[in-house]
C-alpha cells in the first residue's frame, strides 16, 4: 500500500502557481501597453513565486519503491536509490524538502516536494523528523546499513 509523503495540497500549489503567473502576465501587459510605466517590471518580478511552486512533485512510497508524480507522469525508484532527504530551509530561496535519487548513470536527480503541514512544522520548530518523513528516513537508513 502506498503512503503519501508529500502534502495533499501539492497539486493545488502547482495550479495556484499557474494562475498567479497568468494574472501577473496579464497585469504586466495591461500596465506596460496602457501606461508605459516602469511599474511593469515590478509586476514581472511577481512571477518568481509561481516558478518556485511549479517544481513541486507528489511523492508516495511503499515497502520497496518511491513514486515521483509530476503532472501526468509517474516515475518509480527503488528505495535503495534514494541517496538522502534534504531538509527545508525557510531562510533560503528553496523552502521545500528535496529527495536526492541516484540514477542509473550515477547522476543525482533532485526532486522537490512539500511534506504534510504538521511534519513540516515539526521539522521547522524542533529540527526533527516525524510521521512519514521519519518512516522513509528509517527505511533508507536500514537499507544502507
């Protein structure tokens, strides 16, 4: 049975990012064409939050595999291929957790995800894993030793 590691709001964040981007582009065009005011550049900078949300992935796992779902595609990786789980740092420009996955050619693939709210808050406040994050971390550690 698959266990969901990422937040159930992942798809909503991606859709929000697209709508935010479209609204910003429309406002940029209206301001630039209508008034020829440099405020259009500020509006263009408002696109940055939407770009960050588009990178999020839905992550689920079972006893042997981790599944990474993008929009309509799902990739399957063995848990042994997970190199590490990198923690979120709310002070940087990358506030999401990240899975590092070793691919067949020895390359490291980085996959961003947002964990469930309480797991994320537990890590931010106590600097310790909980819930599904802790379970996956234990499985990775057990397979490596």
